[in-house]
C-alpha cells in the first residue's frame, strides 16, 4: 500500500571535524535543540522571573502598607486609597518610558546590552524600594523598577525570537509567561514570612542570578547582521545551532540575511514605515488584540491585589494562602503551552483560555454579589473563591497568559520589531495604567462583583474576536507571516 506522506531522509555528518564526536543527523531536521541555546534562554528568563516578583510584590506589600503595625509598615501608618492608587498608577504610567526608549536603544547597542544594563538599574532601584521610609520614595524607586520591567517585556521577546529558529520560536517564547508566575509564587511565599524590607530585598535574588550568568549569552544573529557583522552572525549561529550541518547553518544565515535585507528596503522612519505598510498596520492590530484581551481579563489587577481582595472575602482561606495556591497553579499550567503550542497552534489555545477565564471570573462575580447582599448562601460557598480563582488562573495560563507575547514578536520584520514592540507596549500599558489606577475607586463605587462581570464579558468578546480576526502563524517563517499579512 502506497503512502504519499512518506519521504526519503538523507543523513549527513555535523559540522564538527572531530572524528570522535561524529554523529550523523538528518539533513532535513531543522529542529534546533542545543545545550547552549537552552542555557541562553533559561539564563535570560531569570530576568522574567524577577519581573514576576515585581508584579507579585504589590500583593504582600499592600497588606503591610495598610497595617497599623509600625514594625510591619515602614511608613508608620496605613496608606490611604488615594496613595494606593498612586502606587499602582504612577509606577505604571512612568514605566512607559522604558517601553518607549529602551527597545529602540536595542537597535543601536544590541539586545543583550540593553537587557544587562536594565538589570543593573533595577537591582539598584529595588534596594531603594526596600529602604524607603515614605510613600513618595517607595513610589519613585518602584517606578524605576517598572521602567526597567517594561523595557524587558519589550526587548526579551525580540531577543528570544532572534536566537531561536522557526520550529522552536513560539515554544521558547511561551516560557516567558511561565516565568512570571514563578516569580509571583516566590514573592507570595517570602511576603508571608519576612518583614517588608527583607522580603523586598529577597525579590532581587533572580535578578542577581541573571546578572551573574547572562554574560556568557550571545548577542542575537539578527543584530549582528544588521550591523554587517557576517562573521559574528555565523559564529553565533554555529554556537546556538551546533547540531546542524554546515549546509543547514548556511541556509539559516541566508534566511536571516533575506529578512534583514527585506527590512532595509525603502528605508525611512520606522514609525512611518510601520503604518505605511499594510503588513505593519495589520501586524500592529493583531498584536494588540490578544494583549488587550489579556489585560482586560482582570489578571493585571487581580494578581497584584490578590491577598488584599480575598483577605475579606468571607473565604475560610486567608488571602496569603490563596496567593500561594494560585502561584503554584500558574507555574504548573503555564508549562502546558510550551508542549502544545507548536502542535495545536495559537488560536485554539487562546479561544479555550478566554472562554474558561470568562466563566470562572463570572462565578467569582456572583460570589461577591451574594456577599454584598449578605446572602445566607455565602456560608455554604466559602470554598468558591479559592476554587474559582485557581480555575480562572489555570484557564488563563493555557493561552491568554503565555501566547500574546510570543505572537507580538512573530508579526514584524527585524527593522520594525523593536518599534512595533515599543508602540504596542506603550498603547497597552497606557490603557492598563488608567484602569489599574481607577480600580481601587471602582471597587468602592461599583463593588467587586461588577468589576468581575466586566472582566468576564471582555473574555467572552475576546474569544469571538480571536476566532474571527487572528490568523494562525504556527510553523511559518517571518517572511511567510509577512505574506499572510499583506494578503490579509
């Protein structure tokens, strides 16, 4: 019986000339899985783990800053609702500086250098947050930390996309959001044990590890080629993809060169070019879609305020315990897309995630509504907050959490990638900062139940929009994706 799917695979020796290390590999095998690539990716991801501690810091910190205990509260008094809004809002708004300037700086001094300099700056800032004795000082240094974190969120996807090949680009890109809940869980755990000063200093441990190890990581092949460093590009490719033959490496080099040359055509201001090209406009719209849905699912306000929100929810479980449980679940489930995204594609995971998150947060809204009207049912439903927060985070983690960042770096050529990432980050974080700042007041005006129902509606609408609008990019090269956007 004939099988039209069968094909001949030719095996060739690798590029190593050491006879003792000869091991034949399939010529058509384009999968790049080397120890140096894994080291580079995992080392860089310590910076994302620190980003998770930055997000999670607010949850235990706000409990301590609202405390009357002067040993727990460095300010010496409980902070007001207005000061809480300032802490959440100002640091978020100022962080747009990092999203606007530092990604462009990566085009001039390199992706690796920007990440390293940002890491040093954030380390000094976190020390300032730890030793701050007034809300103004804490807001100032926390704003510096957030400036760096926004830069990392814009530059790291670019870095990972440019050191990986087509077959593992999305897989390793999905590791970024996996690392965020690792940092959050670490922060929730130490925040429930240590004093404000000590736990704030301990949040910098992943950052210190990054600074110690990232020096051995390479600059990206794409950046080398944009600076006409052909030899450096080839050497970096050889180190990152040492399991490939010389012919395969040359093919990869030519593919990168084609994408760089394509990016340099009709050279002009990148912001103008982004909007002048159809693929730039469509790419920007499509990159914004899943990120906006991700933000308005409620996670950006639920996670930083997890412990304070659920401390008085009527649940038999404390806010700190819920925070730790949620952090553990996020870590476990955020790894799912790493194994599935190249098999199932981006769209199915995003749609399932949005629907599941919408259902979970709608039930949470109903629980808080019953509590607001003092329903007798609330005594029988004390388990609802823990169960449905975990379900919410679990369904969020299989799609809405990890995939939008990966998609953002797939949709643009190398010359527009930093500009598009910066612009996308600015737009989304401007919207995010406004509603994070307003959230403490909305809680007082509308009640938490209406806030939860708004998040739920966003998730359901988002699932429909993803199904209708977003194209699938699984297994496609950057040039193939550009062709899809041109014909969109």
